[in-house]
C-alpha cells in the first residue's frame, strides 16, 4: 500500500494534470470563441453568473467537504447526501427558471430570459455529480478526473466552436456549459463503482449538516462576494464593459484558481489525515504554503507583465480594454491561493464556525468597494479589491496560524523573499516588452521564453530551497516506474 507521501505526490501530479488539461482546453476554446463572438455576448452570460453560482452553492451545501473530512463514510451517508443534493438541484432549477423574466428586466436585456431558463438546467445536472466527484477526491483519485475532464472539455469545446462559427452567438456559450457538465456527470458515474441506496437518514444528515451548513453559509458569502462585481458592472455599466472585465478575470483565474484548485483538492484530504499530529501538520502545511505561493507569485507577476501582448496576440485588438483590468486583477488573484490555504486549516481543525465568522467580516468590507465602483469606475473598484485582499489575508492567517503554531509573522517571513523574487522576475519580463518592437505574438513568445529561463537559471544559481523542493517532488514522481495509481 502506498504511503501518504507517495499518495500525495501522485495526487498532486494528477491534480495538476487534470487542471492543466481542463484549463488548457478551456483556454484554447476561449481564445477561438473570443475571436468569433463579441464582448457583449460574453457579458450576457456573466450577467446571470451570480444567480447560477448562488444556486449551485446551495446545491453543494458544504456536504462535499463534510464527507471528505469524515473518516468513516457509510453507504447511508452517501445516499442521504445524494438525494438531498438532487432535491435541492430541482428546487433551485425551478426557482431560477421562474425568475428568468425578472432577471431580464433587471439588466434590461430581453435575451436574458431564455438564456437563463436554458442555463438553469445545469443545476440538476451538477447535483447528480457531487457525491461521485467527492468520492474520487476523498480517495485522492485525480487520474480518472483528468481523463473525464479531457473528454468533456474537448467535445463541448468543439461543439461550441462549431456553433459560434455558424452564427449561434451567445447560445454557443450556453450549450457549451450544458454539454460539458452533462458529459462530466455521465463519465463520473461510469468511473465510480458506487450506486445510491433508496434511503435517507436523518441522523446521517444531521451529523454532516452540523459541519456542512457553516461551510454552506461561508461559501454562499464568498460566492456572492466574487460575483457581485459582475452584477454591479452589468447593471451600472454595460454588457460590453462586463465582457471586457470578465475576459480579464478569466485570464487572471487561469493561473490563480488553477493553482488553488490543484493544491486545495489535495491539501485538504492530506492535511485532514494529519490533524491529530500537530508537528507533522505544521511541517506539511508550511511546505504547501511556500511551494504554492512560489508558483503563484511567479505566475501572477508574469501574467501582469505579459498582459498586453498576450491579449493582442491571442484574442485581438477589440479586447484591448481588458489589459488594464487584467494587470490590476493579477494583484487580487495572487492572494487567492493563500486565503484558501489558511481557511483550509480551519476546516481541518473542524472550525467551520470560525470560517463562517471570518467570511462575514471580510465580505462586509466589500460594500464600500462596490460603492466606489458604482460612482468612480471599474479601475477604482479593482484597486479596492486589492486592499481588501490584503486585510483578508491578515485575518485568515491570524486564526489559522494559532491553530497550527504558524503565526502571520512567520508566514510573512517565509513569503516575503518569494514575493520579491516574483516581483523581480515580473519587472524584468515587463521591461523586455518595452524594448521590443515586433508583433504582439513575437513579443509574447520572447517574454515567455525569457521568464522560464530566468526562473530556472536564477533558482539553480541561488539554490532556491522552495524551487529545489518542487523540483525534487517532480523528479521523484517522474523517475518512479509506472504502476496503477
């Protein structure tokens, strides 16, 4: 039987592969669709994002993490949560479907009514997949998820491109999401050997809900926070401006949320297994934070540096207004994995109550930022988001640090050299773009090549310990003979 370290390395490898596959395909498909569609058509989809995201949060209900954390999960637990999720999925499908007309009137976009009604079917589709996906995550089985992601993203992406090319406009984005979610759900059922039993246990529900409902409320607050900016821009500006912002945000998410999901999906079950050993827990937690933020700082400073040639080369001059949004959003995105890791420790320690309280405090701080955005503009709103992100980190790290004896000051001491290193690499890569006078694609290629060489050469030269740790993990994984994961 594989040791925890071996399972962690294998899981990180396949989690990384899953996200690279998923986001690479989404990225390529997104570039092609951005050239075929207009910013306003992307903006229309973003207008309903908050309503779908909030509904999806209720469908998930925090039970996924509750099942992962519970050491001995029974058939009774799984079946109870499956039928609960399915029921909630149907309820919110009907709710969003019935509110479609009001949503259309709110934004002043008549096309939103049929879009919302069709899009809401995703809530039922996704409710069928939650337990199946959770079982794979709990078992640290990311290999199957990688293949599922590849198949569903390729098929849905090709269909969306075909539809967009043939004049379906915004509907190509709607059908892409529905086909993707349907395929993922179907393949998750094939990948699992589990089937629900026709039972619902109040005892099991109560036990899991006691932990999960606090995560539900926390997730609800976070979902509202992350999507309310889309609602504000769509309501007080225009679908086109929302399209520019959304495209910039999607570029920002490519490294930021990708890293967060890769590490988060593995770190939570792994750290949960160490929750009763404080010394090992701190060592593992510290390594995860340093490795994650080394990659994150490099990725986000790098993306800010290449923003203009990247957008011009990949999706065209019509999206140029997204550049300044993206450069600012990179400073928001670089803190996201750090927030998530600190909050993960609260869940590992079973403090979902504290998790909820922190979310309430931090998200309340968004109110003045939203007001600034309405009256001053989108750029001012993003700058406010940056300051909120820094304050949120101080709050998260203070409480999580106390639980694992890894205080904020020690975290900052560990992270400051990594931050400065990432800043230096980003600054050099940005200066390179100012000295070049070629096409955007050539400039982008030179910047990316320079960035990779700078990181590899400088890290080897100064013997960067975090870089060497990551290199060691990769080498160890690649050098082992293949076997069933």
